[in-house]
C-alpha cells in the first residue's frame, strides 16, 4: 500500500490500482477527492469536510463511494442515493478492497464552552489509522499513525503522549497546515525523541511505501 501526503489533514492510500482518500477538506488541494474509489470523512469541520470537493468527486465517477458520520452524510445522501454510507464507532466495512474499522465518537475538546461534535477515526487494512480531530486510541496494533501535530485543541505534550499510548511503528504528521516552518524542527525533535516511535514528516505530494 502506498501513502501520499496531501495538504493538511488529507491523505491518500493506493493499493492494487484502487484509491482511498481521507478528509479532502477546504485546506486540501481542490482536486484532492477526484479519482478516489473510496472517500472517508472524519467529521464536519471545513478543514476536513468540503462539500464542493466531495460533490465533484462523486459526480466525476459514478462508482465512487463515501463513508462518513451522519452530519456529513445528511448533506450528500439525497443527491447520491446508495453511494453515501453512515458509519459510527465499532462499524467495519470493505470498500474497493480496503478493510476499514471505525473508531471514536467525539471531537477533542477545543474549549469547554464549545460543544463537542461527533468525530470518527478510520483504521485501514489493520495498518494505517487516521483519528481525525481526536486522540482516539483504537485499542489494537497500528503500524502507521497519522498524527495530528498542530491544532487549536492540542499541545505537543498531548501529541507525544498519544504516540506513546498508540505505540505505532511510525507516526506521520497530518493536520499541519497552520504549523510554521520555524516550528517544524522543534516538533520533529520532540516527537521523534520522546514519542517512542519512528516519526516522519512528508512534504505535500510525497509518498511512502507501507
């Protein structure tokens, strides 16, 4: 399986000529979702969910399918009957040859005064875990953790402890569009030195063979 880093929280996985894309949101490339066989969205925040990008992908290929939580599915299911599936914590499904397990229920706390929304993470082929905007521990071995390194809801000590708790073989940065180049070496050094797992930061468009 090949992993390609897209802008911010978006990642692409390819296997046997099929393509799965997670969270092609408003910070991602305009065409990030186009060409995907499988689309997964973790939650409704605009940096993870962009309705226009998803509609473009679903309209471009009638075989493209979307799996997501209810708040997103409700925006698209009427326009694409039978092609949008609602999932929640504990669900499993197979799509275009990818086996997917759903973990998690709530977005991380941004501030106590801000109501928490639903957020799900996806474990793909029992190997790659993308938690969305939460520090969800899937409770099973993870080879590659897509690590949300920078957000209004986290701090680096929590990120490091999250890597330790999940204990993947490697952690790969996502949710990084707002992290400046000045800060990146600090994050690399501290996460790599303290997380207890291999730590990788991919450039946009860079691929990794898993």
